[in-house]
C-alpha cells in the first residue's frame, strides 16, 4: 500500500502553529530533495498549502490579540 502523506496524524485544524510549521518545514525539505513522483509531489504541495493556511490563521489570530491588547492599553481621546 502506498504511503499517503496527507492522511497521517491529526487534521490540520487540530494542529498548533508550531506543529503546522514543523510539518511544513518537512514538506518543503522533501520537495527540495526531489526523488518523489509527480503524484507524490502534488500531494505534498497540497499538504504544504494547507499547512501554510493553518500557520497564516494562527499568525492572524495572534496579531489580532496583540492589536486588541495594545488598543486596550492606550488612553482613548
């Protein structure tokens, strides 16, 4: 049975930023090393795109929290 890089472990929505980032790093390393078939490369690319979205959502959420905290700490005019 062939390996399925997209079906291992928790779903992307269950990943923390750090977990998604680490998995994304591994996907990029695998793609950069080459030696995968076109189908495997496409599956890895799709997995990488999904992981990048998880990271982006986490960063946007963190930014919103920072903006909110900074906004609460400044006096209103």
